[in-house]
C-alpha cells in the first residue's frame, strides 16, 4: 500500500530526533512538525508543476524518505546525543513506573482511542460540512493535480486553511479513495494527548499529572465525536498544543532547533483552521511576556528564523487568498452572496458579554430536554437584561439562540463538554486566586487561554454548532487543569477520572453519525444502527438521510456512463452535499475528474484550459424545476434523467432506473 511511504517518512523523522537528544514524546511531536513541513513543501512544489498525482507523489515521498534514512544511518554511527535521563527512560508515561490508577487511565485512553480509530476506518466521512467543502476541495485538487484555486460556487472551498485537507489529499491520491481520510483527525486526536502531557510536564506536573492531562484531553465528549471525522478541529488542537509546548521548551532550551520547532508549529497551526488567528496572539503574548521575558535578546535574534519558517509554510496560500479577496485571510463569508459572515457586525461590551454567555451555554446541555429549555430561557433572559437581543443577527448566525436538545448531544456539531468546562473554570480560578503558590507558567498560560476565548467571543458570531470551535482551547487547558488537580486536589483524581471515563464511553460507542453500537435516536432509526450493519455507501447519508434514495441511484447512473470528465453545477444550491456523488460516481478502473460548471463569481478567473472543454456528463442538483438549466444543457446533452430534484445530463442513456425526461 502506497500510504506506507508517508508513514515511513514520519518514522524516519521520529528515529532521527529520538537519536539526537529528545525523549520519545518529544521525538513524536518534533517529528510531526518536520514531517508536516515536508508535506507542505512537497504539496506546493508538485502543485506548481501540476504534478500532484499518484506517480509524482510516490517518487517524491520515496526520494525524501530515502534521503532521511541516509541521514539517520549517518547519525546513528555517531554517539547518542540526548542527555542522560531524557531518552527511553525519560518517557515519563511508562506504565511500569506508574501506580494502578495511572495504569487504568492509560488503559482507558487506549480503549477510547481504539474505539475511535475503528470508527474512523470503518465509516466514511459523513458530516454535512465534510460533504460540502472539506472533501469536495480534495477531489477538485486531485482532479487538477494542483492545489491552485479553481472555479466554485462555494468560496470556503478555496480560502479556508487547507492543511488537514492536504493530508487527506495525499491519502486520497495514494490509495485511490477516502478509506483513510478520517485517520487524519484520529492521529491528531492521539497526538494531542501526547502534546498535552508534554505541556503538563513543562509546567511541573509529575507523572500522574501528565497522564491525567492526556486522559482529560482524550476524554472530551465533543472531541471523541469529531476524532473519527474528516474535519480539521483536532488538527488545529494538536498544533495549538504543539505551539504551547515548543514555546515552553524554548524557554528551557533556547537553541535554533527549538526556534525551528516553534516556527513550524505556528506555521502548521495557521495552515490548519482560521480561528487560530484569534487563539494564537493572546496565548503567545502571555507566554512571551510572562515566561520568556528574561530571554528577549535571544528571542529577537532567532525571531527571523521563526518568521521565515511561518512564511515558507503559509506564503503560497496567503498569496492565493490575496488574489481572491485582497486579504491573506480570505473572504469574510463562505458563501458567494456574503450573507453568512463569520465575524460580528459591531463590537460592544454588552455584545461581547452576551456572546460569552451564548458560547458557554453550548457546553451546559443536559440529557433532559425540559432542563435545556429552562437553561435556554434563563440565558436569553440574562442577555435581554444586558440590553442585547438574544437573536441579534449582528452577533449570531443561521439560527435563533437555543441550547440543543439532548438528542443532539451525540452529534459532533452540537455536543459540548460540560464536565471539562466546570473543571477548567474551577482549576483556573484556584490557580489565579493563589498564583504565587503555583508555577508562574501555568497561571500565565491560563490567562492566555482565557484571553483567547474572550477575543473569540468578541470577534466571531455565535453559531449553534460553535462548541466544536472551542476544542483547541479545551485541549490545551486540560494540561493546566490536570496540574492543579494533581498538585492541590489529589483526592479528586480518582472520582474525576471515573466521571470523565463514564461520560466518554457514550460518544465513543454511540456516535450520532458513526455509531459502533447504536446512536440512541429513534428518529430515522434505520440510519442510526451500527456502522457494521450498513454499507459504506449508505453511511455517507447518515446525517442527510433524505438524499440517500436520490444520490445512490444517481451515482449508479454516473458510474455506468463511464465518463472521465464530469461536470457539477451547484449554482442553484451551493450546499448540495455533492461529495458522495463524486466518490460513489467514479467508475472502477477509470480515473474520473470532477469540476464545477456555470461559475460566474470571483472564482471564475481561476478557470484553466480544462474548464473551457465540454464534459461528457453534467450533474445538476436541484435543477429539475429550473427551465434555464434544461435550456443550457439540453442542446449538448440530449439525454436527461431525474432523481428527485437532481438531473443528470448525458449523451447516452444510463441503464438504471429513473425518470427519463426530454430537454425542455
């Protein structure tokens, strides 16, 4: 399997850094940073020559991995450079050196990660935004052998930070499908546990505190639900934790390698998800001022290297965003109409306070709908007393403010982390109220995380699925909470671990979109049964069950056409969840390409020569009742079949059931 090539490259990086001077966990994190730099450079280089295809990718990964192995052999011939006590014996999470409680927490982490890993492999990506933009952009890049911008009806496919999707792209191209794309999030989920344990170590936590930090991180209910998906929340969480660890480690050992690691982790975080532009500044400022103030000269001396690495990793994406929107950040809204703006329309203290209440309330959901309704009314009443409309569109998006009902609490889009929120608030308060007794770095990091959350609430609109956007802050805050509990409230470790594990099992076993057992919902119960009892094709439609009976026969029709150049017109409804048609519509043994048609917006300038050619088939979701589409495609494609509101225009009849119509 060709996917072994990137894995071999990571292994080489890991063995190299383990040999040099860091322990296994540090080696794992450092190797991830350098491997990601390698992936970014390979992606941008091959993309520049429109060579981002399987053959060139195999050659690129093979050559760079062989070069790494040569370096590794040379390094291994020399004396081992890692200081005494930081090698294999310095793992610090060694089960043999831990108590029974520590071993049980490690076993619980292995169980949770194992269950989530199985889910990630068995189930295809099936969340709505994964089918709308995360995976469609991967297919577009693979079709064009380049990550250059392309014509589209949904701008977020272009300007959104692409690191997670680039990783999925390499998997997609090397394996010829999406079987392993969910593992990007799962690996980031496991890596975040490692990163958080290292942060706790740098803050002064003992072995139990480090294990507890990793356990709390990997027991986040909302995080468990998202860890088997093809999204980017865990990818950002991993890199935010890496940034914090490498900054703290740089303070301990301010060498050039540490500076490179800081630059690569910041660069990767900026390339992972847009909310990081709000999260990073308060955290970096707090650590720089509170912890590294005694090393300003060294910091200034090495800052040019950090900036250079960040620009190396992000420069091309920033340039593409600037060409689209006149800003390196891209556009302010994902849709062409610009109605779904991410940021608030105005900034005011009452508005910020109201948004803080809205955002926190998303983690206060209860398993009883009546309680959620009461909480919703209470929060709305407080917001009203602040002189703010609870549903003011200047501060909210899409829906009126409400706490989701308990049915949604096993859905990655709506679930919260109530236990972790209470724990973090308690730990931060205990730490800040007696900061002289504890490590300064922990108090400073707590302030930075709190500042990041406040800045986020002040700049971004509330959305009913906003709880998942808080995941990076919860992950890093787990290290601070674990340190406080381990050092000041040691008797709470056991009950806390038990409670966290009990709350972690339902999302691990009964994920609303990808249940190993059963999702627990009686609505559309047939689509809520175990992923082991449904076909992979059916699983794409767990959240959009109404599309299954339309898209599955349509995909069969597309496959039988054996078309290698397929056009998709989503101009009527840009959010058409078109990815299942792309994946299931590919004919066996035929490398079909997909491209968007009838694009007349800012992205139309990215059309290349292939976009000017006529495809051999057109998929047109929501076009059945739109006469202009029949007039546009009818003359070139005399055969049309409808599947619900979806129309397939082609030149030859497909041997499948459907309703054939004449162009009108």
